[in-house]
C-alpha cells in the first residue's frame, strides 16, 4: 500500500527529507507544511503529481493535526525542534496519527539543557562538568571556582544562539548577566547551564529511535563558524560532510555503547521514551575521549543534507518502523565514498541578513541544469518572486555532491556553486578539508 506523508518544516533539512522520501515507491503523496520552493519543484520532477504544498506554518499545531486527519496522513515527519517542544508529537498521538518525532517530554533532551545534563549525570554518560543556575551570585561563584574557561548556555531553545563559548571568566560573567538579567533570550535564558570548555574536534551522530531501540546513521561533521579555517562567529552550520574520517568502526561502537544506548534507556526509564531522530553532538577530546556537547531531538541541519544522499536504502520504512516502535535491529546500507554539503549564505549572515536578492543559475526545477543525483541543490531560504527565485533567509541553499572520495565530492560541489550567484552570496571554501587530516 502507498503512504501519505505530512512533512513539517521549510529548511534545507526538510528539502533533503522530501527528496529522499519521494524516492520511495511506497510514498503516494507528500504534503509539505509549509515547505519551500525547492520542495515544491520536486512535484514537477522526482515527485511528479505526488507533492502538495500547504500554507500551514510549522508551529500551527492544531492546524497541522487537523490537516493530517483530513488528508488521511499515514506518517507525520517533523523537521524542526520548536513544533516538537510545542507538543506536535503528543497532539499527533492523541489524534491517532503516527508521528516520526518525539513527545514534548522526550524533546526536552534538546529543549532543556539542564534536563539533558542531569539525565546524563544520572545515566553516567560522559559529558562536560557543569552547574545550572538561576541567580547571578551563585553563577559567579561557580565561574570563579572553575580552573579553566567555561561555556555559558541558556537552558531553553534559542534557535542555536543561546551558547557563549568564553575565553575569560569576566566574559562568562557578562554572558550570564545578558541571559539572567537582561533576558536576551527571554524565558529560555531564565536559567543557565555553565560548563567547562572542552577542546577537540566535533562530530555529529544521528540515530533513528523507536522508544527503546536505536539505529545509528552515518557520522558527519558540521562547520559552524562563518569563515574558512573555523574563524568568525558561529552560524547554524555553513556546511557538512559525511562520513567523518574520525569515526571509525571502533568509535562507532563506543558511541553506541557509551552514549546512545544509556541515553535511550534513561529516557525510557524516565517515562519519556524517545521516538524520532536523536542527534548527539560529540567533542572528541585528546585526553578524555568523546564527550557529549549537546543532544538534539531532530535531524541536524546541514548534516542531513550530507547524510541522506549517501543512504542506499528507502528511508520511508525506517521512519515508519521507528514511529511505530518496531525498529529492526539492522544497519542501513550506505553508498561508498563521501558527500559534501556547502551552504550558500545571504549577505550579512549570521548577522542581519538582506532578503529578496535574485538568485541566478538555477533552472525552473530549482536545480542546476544537466546534473544527476550526485549533485543536488537543497533550498533553505528561498522564495519565488515574479521574476524567479529570490533569497529569503540567512542560509539560502545547500549544494550537496556525492563523490568516490573527498576531492571528487568537493570538486563537484564547488563546480556547481560556481554556476550560482546573487549579490552578497558567501560560502566557505574549505568544507570537508579537515577530512584530509
Ligand atoms: P550547542 O548549542 O550546545 O550545540 O553549542 C553550540 C556550539 O558551542 C557547539 O557546537 C560547540 O562548538 C560549542 N560548545 C558547546 N558546548 C561546549 C563546551 N562545553 N566546550 C566547548 N565548546 C562548546
Ligand atoms: N548542525 C547543528 C544542528 O543541527 O543543531
């Protein structure tokens, strides 16, 4: 039988999910709420006649549930974290809908840094030492007592902006004041977690979870800083590549055993079984091995745009099985080689961005003409104007190339990028280059 899917979200991650799900012969129809022009264009190509764009926002929970009921949706797939923290997963389950995405209680693994840290402490999962505080004096005393630098994090969701990596205790105290006193992040910063600052390479590991079991996906590395050489302010991610050469078979097993298995078990024991995508951000420290930096309750962006193009299987059965609590204990198959995703950002990103610049180089299908499935342009912040595609957001496009090796994948991605332009477009030239080390 064919399945009807409701995909919630509008970024590059959701475009990658739509692109992969529409390759499934089991997918009869994909509704995107609200989707983006790249997803809409799939309805004229790969997903011909199977894509419906719905003008319902990703955070309009009752409307999404009503839509899913009316459209007899078999699976709701949620991209972003905010709807999950707002209870989309619970609302779906209450309405008898199958949802790939956790309950609000389980989404707290991302939605509350303190909850995540306390759970890890109880479960013995290696992570940075920390304290959590809601008043300035105690936070200051904790900072003074630390031998090294610290990282200050707002407890709640801040669209990736609530983390300040500091290099001096004064700086850390200022960050605490910005959050606790000035309420720069509103209630999300009413409590702060202060952690020891770790040094090392970061890797992203994602797993499909069904409440009690998990299946790891291929590893990836994000590139968070805006400029080449990891310089400049942090962004949502300027590119990713997969797999990470740092994550060999032995490390994969360690990550499964010491991080994912105890976390999934602890969530179930806490009465918050995790169903959906569990994302672990790990720092590989030279002295203490891997330590958790963060858990997320959803697919990574832009990691997903580098991981899914290598998945050599139909994604839909995996999501259905995870959402139904029946994940098979198998490992998915991956294409050989590597995938590199380079993000093309708008003028000003990650600061104040300019929108509405005309994007040159893409065809009506939102893709580069004459390319096959080893070069895909994922739309993140685009909109359709009268004369064609316009920029609409900070991260505008993600160009993903598959290749037999790093050089091939990078060359293909950057050759594609050379054909795309708009005023103020910028991107990193060194995505994946660390993979050479
Ligand atoms: P998060 O929102 O928790 O992912 O943090 C954003 C980024 O801040 C991470 O990807 C790291 O680069 C950095 N970061 C977070 N926690 C730490 C830590 N304890 N030590 C060093 N860097 C960190
Ligand atoms: N790329 C990091 C994240 O999705 O949180």
